[in-house]
C-alpha cells in the first residue's frame, strides 16, 4: 500500500519483485512459443508451396510426369529459406527433405501427377519431455497433366 507520501509500507516492498520473478518464466515461454509456432507455420506453408511447384512442373511436362529429380530441384528452390535446407542441400532422397513424384489417375480418370514433399524441421526451442526436437511435415499435391 502506498502511504500518503507515495512510498510503500515496510511489509510490502518486495512483493513486486516476487510477482515479477514468478511470472517471468511464463512470459518467456509465451514469447518463445509464439516464435516457434510462427516458424512452424512458415515451414508448413513453404512445404505446401514446394509440393505445388513440383506438381506444376511435372504436370506441364509430359516427358517428366514422374520425374522426382526435377520436382526435387523446384521444391528445393521453395525451401531454401528453412534452416536445415539452406544452399548446401542438393538431394531430396533423405532427411530433412524427401520428394517423390508419380503418375496417378486423377479424380476424373485422366492422367495426373502426385508430388509428395516431406520435410523434417528442427524445433527452434525444444522442450525436453514435452515437445520433441523435430517435427515432420508432409504435403501431397495431385495435379492433372496438361497436354
């Protein structure tokens, strides 16, 4: 309580510091969690875009309708901003990135390409026992082959 002179009473001087110390870990986890969720959403959108671009490439080229290597190069271009992809990754056959393309029957029984992109993302701030250190994002896009 404030006295008339604007100072705290003797028995309430440390309460502000104690309240701050008790709430600080919760504020820290809130900020870090929001940052980590934003990173995960960015990786989710980038993986979806990589699958879409790979399927678009495969559907526009009749000779490469099931060519995983070319779909991989286009998918890699979309995922360059992610931390464990960067510029050093050149293959899509193993973790952290796998791209598979295949020729499938579309919903109207026409030819279509299916491109699946699986990305294993490191968590920015892993919490032992609560959240694992990696998360796997997998997206599949089916697109009709254009002639």
